[in-house]
């Protein structure tokens, strides 16, 4: 007889989900579905509010990546004001975004994934968790806690608190970075780089240990989408959209994020609240694409910082074209964390960061605005 297997809940993810596996009469898998509740309702209850409130309100969409929603919303409001925000404000927003990326990637790699990677997929579930990791590999567990702390300290130094900070505002940011906070943050970054160097070592050993999973896990011939800078390099705050095929060849390039709706469609399925975005010229499901750290490394030409470029070169030895196995999201997070720390070093060393000019003043000049950036888990648009 046909059978349905339900795995509920799916644990160690940032949210709520379940999996249903449908077996045919002979016990073979005929379908498998991943169910996620993605409905939030912000589009509706934001109606009638001033656009100037949107960054603070919409940052509540997510407790893990509130900075992404804060900044994307603020960028959309900049477009409504039709202003170019001051350079110092742009650098401070970028700094905050990189701090969030560091803490979020550290949470994912160390707290959610390292118990599997280090202790083994078949280890006793009672100890295959962060507490078990702390007992078996206290150095790795402490590194993860410290790395996340460094990222959160960046957010707190800028916005006054680690979660739901009101720092970004239409036209810029609310205040410059205090010199003593700048020095404190700069002093913490060598520690972060040392932790990431150690992480590369234990992650290489995990790859050797899990060769079968590496080859088979989520290895689908999809498109990839992400932002790149003017030089085609890795970019998280302000760039153009690029689509790359599974062979690594560029499918579309130089797309202004404000024109995303001309290139991205959304399909729906009767069994999920989730939207299914796709690249319009290829239709659905042929134009389905992946986003996030793996996609960003597949679409960029370089990372643009020394240690990250070295790690990226090693990462790209995994495949002749685009890296397809979703297992490599772990390695991609490592490369991005190295890049984030090196970029933060550059920003904090920039004398222009001390400018008091951090906000452009204007009234609304347009009726429509789009803000986009790379959130830890993928390209985010606020329209």
C-alpha cells in the first residue's frame, strides 16, 4: 500500500518546517515535500503607515536577520526621497550588514551544522547538538560562540542593541560610529580571522569524512542568482543582479535590482504557502534558481580580499562549472565570513568613516522605491 512518512518538526533550522515523503505501493519514493510557513502579513498591516516607519517595522519580519530587512527597507525609502546618501552612511550600513552576515553564518555553521559535520551524521541524537559538540570539541564550540559575538558586537556598536536595531533611516543612518567603538571593533577582527583559519582546517576534515553526502546532497542543475559589484566581485550591499547557469556560464548580467520584476516571476503550488521564484525568460520550473552564499560564490568573479580570494580558489576546485551540491553552502559561508572580516577591516580603517555627515534630508520625491541587498540566506528586495 502507498504510505506517507512525516518528519515533524524539522529541527536545527531557523524557523518551523516539516517534511512529507510519499511512497508508492512498492515502497519507492514518488514525491517528497518540504513544508515551511512563510506567511507574515507585513504587507497588509503596514498599509496606512508613514514610509519613514518602514525600516523599523519591517525589521521585525525576522529575528535572525533583522538588519537585512532594516537596510533593504531604508534603501527603498532612499529611492522615495530620490537622494544619494552620504558616503559615511553607506559605509556604516555596509559595516552593519557585514556584522550581521558574520553572526548569522557563524550561527548556521557552528550551532546548527557543526554537530553533524564534526560528530558525524549517525552520532547519537541525544549528544549530536551544540551541548554535545561543547563536550567533544570544546575549542570548536567556543570558537563558534566567539565568532557570533564579534558579529553581534558590530551591530550593537552601531545601533545600540543586537536585535531589531533602529540604526538605518531613510536618507542614511541615525548617528556616526563613536571613535572608541570603532577602535574596539577593529581590535576584535584579528581574533575572528584566527578562528576562521581554524574553521577551514576542521571543515576540510569534515569534507573528507562525508564524501558521499558531499556528492549527493541537493546537487541539482539549477540557475544561481546574486549581486555582484561593478568589477564582478562579491557584493552584499549594493550591486547588480547576475544569473549563472549550472555550467557556470553567465545567463544574464548587469540587471538593476529596481527592475527585478521584469526578470523574476513567482509561481505558487497548492501544497505550500511558499512562493517559488524563477527567472522569467526560462519559465517555471526551468528557470528556478538558488540564492544565498553558494549562489553568490557561483556568480562572482572574485571575492576581492586576499584571504577570501585564496579560500574561494580552493572552493572552486570542487567543480568544473558552478558548484552544485548544496552541501557546499557550509564552505561558502566560511569564504563569505573571511571576506566579511577583511571588508570590515578596510571600512574601519577608512578615515572617511569619522565624518559626522551621515544623513541626507529630503521630502518624498517619488511614489515608488525598491531597495535590495544580499541577506545571509539570499537576495532580499523591499518594494
